[in-house]
């Protein structure tokens, strides 16, 4: 690293609208995996648990995080899950093998508990049905239990279980990562396209108001990527609303500059899936456009994960409880900016997962809950991004990376609230040198730079922990003035930034 001066420019213009900010991009994911549910959101023995076993301190952090929608109950878990194991009297619920993570599932937490938790957390539920070991009938049963008002066996069962009104769950995922060899019940593209179409068709008969997400590729490196989406949509274009994308970014598998440029990979992945969707739409002569649901994304030190092998069958073993650094938080912030830049097509996005398992929130068994570094850019973006996404065209230095070639050092996106005229410029400095950014805000009219929030640290490897939960947190820099519609700010090396412009 050297201290050579680097300069960049960007303009803000309310005319450059991409699409409204979709609140559903601030989604998250709760899977029956590790300590996400048991010991995470639900822990009846914990001092902070309420009478239903829901951890109140975790709920408070979930609300602070600003999560809008939560996908449940998996993930790989769902592909061998029987949803009805998790309803009705606790004492009658079966203990089962969790095949995805080779551990035991008590079923103490299920559909009803999740819906109670969702109401407390003020989030929209996004349910996944099992298309691994199960099919059309069980997906229909689950939907009937959840959304049918009453007068049938399953809807009356829900009422008997205490939910008089239908849950009215709108978002449904048709299976999970069905292309993956690790998935119980893996499918070929054709097999999946057919079962997705038939399940969707039947589910819509029960409730025409639902929105359906077909499972796309598990990541852009899958051998079948592209072909999977094309075949799926040739079979199910008319039946589904969204195609899912999943991608995890592993800091251990690339050099630091390549990892810091993870947003470039996500950006290309999104563009490629949009192209495939539109190509099939054109081939089928459809005007309907398929939306994108990026329903698993995050930083994950995946190469450190060891498969369960023949581990003993135990309850909720701690799995992939990665500690996140400042660099990881900057990458997470950049990934969110990338999702916002594609607001015209990415309608839903879920950071995976919410608590303990590669998560912004961590808990200690009998102890506290705390915010990981990655909590901060998520919470701030969810809070500050309002109104409409504005396209920005930053100009600045580029640098070489081993994995992705030359990449821009600066990543930006802006949002503007048409009601108040308030505008926020989000900027990530991916380089390991500070960047002097000159912002041309003349098109915003008479404006002031109200606040410059930064997440950066002289030690980019710093983390938060139970002992030091506030070691890494955002800080506010006293902003420079806006002169003649322009202002200058310094973006620290490896930093996530939010610049709030208010009308004067
Ligand atoms: O989030 C962890 C796992 O990653 C999910 O269960 C699966 O869908 C993905 O492979």
C-alpha cells in the first residue's frame, strides 16, 4: 500500500431514475441450520427469551437491522423437510434427522412459531416448499394450511392451532438449489422446470395472489449455469414471477483486491441472468418480464467449512459462525449497492443468514447478542435508501485484480426521496488507498451535505465479538460545505460511505 493521491468524480441527477427502491431487497434468511433458529432467534431457556421462547434482544437487533422480508425454513434443510412436523402441540412433534446438516431436528420451532416471530420482527415471510423429497401435493397442503380462510381440513387445522385468520403469505420459493449435487433430491434442469411449473400451477389455483420464485443456479460457477435458467423458463415462464440467484463470496479463495471487487462478480451474474430471462421471453414471444430474487448472498469463509461427514447425530451444532472483519463489511456494503443499481430487475434479495450462521447478528449461549461488522452497512443502507434509485457514473482510478482483471476502485449508487428531495450517495472505496471524491450535486438544486457516515478502520481485519461488541462501528465525519453545487470528500482506504444531501 502507498499513499499516492487518488481522485474520482461523480454527479447526482434526479433525472437519472432507475426504479423505486424495493424494500424487499433488504431481506434476510432464517434456516434450520446450526444455531440460526435454536440458540438464535428461539431459545426458551435464555434470560432474554419471552414466554414463547423468542429472544427479545435478538428481535430488537433484527428490527434495528431494518430487515424487510425473511426467507424460511431453508436452504438445503427444506429439501428433506416435512412442514407438518412443525405444527400443532409441541409434545406431539416428531424428532427427525436433519439430512442437510446431519443433525437432529426437534421441530420445537415450526411454521406457527415462525409466523409469531415474523409478526414481532415486523417482517414479511417468504416460504420455501420442499421440491427435493416432496412435490406438488405437499406444497399445496402447506399453502392451504397457511392461506385458505377455513372450511377445509388443513385450514381448519390452522384455526385449531390458534391462527383464526389466514397467514396470507405472498412470497413462495419453489424448492432450493435444485441444481446442486449436495441437494437432497437434486434435479436435472428439465425435471426441475416441469415440477416447478406444475407446482406453481396448482398453488395458484389455491391462491392466485401469491408470487412465485423458481430456483435458479446455486451460483454463477455451476457447470449448468445459463442452461439451467433457460430450460427452467422454457417450462415455467408463464407460471413463475421470479428466478432466484445465490452467491457467496469467500475471502480465502482470492487475493484481497479480487475479494474487495466481489461486487463486480455479482453485477455480471445479475446481468447474465437478466439476459437469459429476456432471451427466453423473446423466444416465447412474451411481454412479461421475469424478476430476480437474489435470495442468498453474503460473504462466507466457505473453504473453511468442513462437511459433517459421519459426525454424531446431535441437536443444533454450531455451524459456520464466521467472524466478520471490516473488509468483509465493506464488501457486504458494496454488494448491497450492486443490488440497488439493478433495482429495475432485482425485486427481492436476502442476505444469508440472519443470526449466528454467516450472520450480521451473533448470540452467545447464555450471554448477549451483538452486531457483527456487516450489520452496519446493511442497517444504514436499509435506513437511508429511500424513494427512487438514481444511476451514477463515477469516474476514477481502476486497478488490476488477479481474479477479475481491471476493476473500478469506486462503486456508487444514489437514492432520492421525491417527497422530501433528500438524496443519499452511497460510495465504496474498494482500493487500499484513500480516494478524494468530488461530487457534482448541482442538479439537486440548493442542497447541503448534512452528514458523511463512514465504516472503515486503520485495522481492516478488526472484528466485533461478545467481549468487544462495539470495536467496529460507523462514525460520522463532519462534512465539508457544498459550494456552487459541488463538494469534496475523502473516502478512506477500504471504506463504505453514505453522504446525505438535504435541500437547503
Ligand atoms: O446458507 C447456507 C446454505 O448455502 C443454504 O442452506 C444453501 O441453500 C446454500 O448452499
